[in-house]
């Protein structure tokens, strides 16, 4: 599977799981959960695209993990900075899983993605 497509698939799957895990927190209502799941899935998709794009240009697993982690951290920071209606910010609850998602996607795209095909 091409690296960008693999990044999209893994990022979306992990983002979906990340969003659904928000339902474990008592302050998250059913109304909020839909938006959180959609946002987390989109955040995972973007992280996957960034990690997959980088994996096509570099063959370094540590650098791929670092790029994925940085992308996940940056996108998670942007979401955490928004806060909720009461002005609460959930830095750890949002940024920790987002960073882990990015590192996993960065590793997977480097290790398991197919190299780009060269035109004949």
C-alpha cells in the first residue's frame, strides 16, 4: 500500500478510536461526542497525510516517527488551545493521544508503506 494511503487509513482509524475514547470522561456529553469523534478523525487524517508524505521523501524511521509526532502534537495543540464552552483546556487529554497517534502513524508509514513507484 502506498505510504500516503497507509497514513490516511491508520490515521483515520486511530483518530476514530481517540475520539471515541473521549466518551470515557464524565464531562463529555453525547452531544459533544459526535463533534469530538469527527474532529479527532480529521486530525488523524491530516497527521496521516503529513507522515505519509514525509515517508515518501525519507527512508529514516526515527525521522518519520519525529515528523509524525510533531504533526500530531501541533494539530492536537491547536485543538486543545480552543477549549470548551466554559473556557477549560484539556491539554494532556488531547495532546498526549494526538502525539502518540502521530508517532504510531510515522512509524507505520516508514516501516510498512510501499515505496513510491518510479515512472518508466
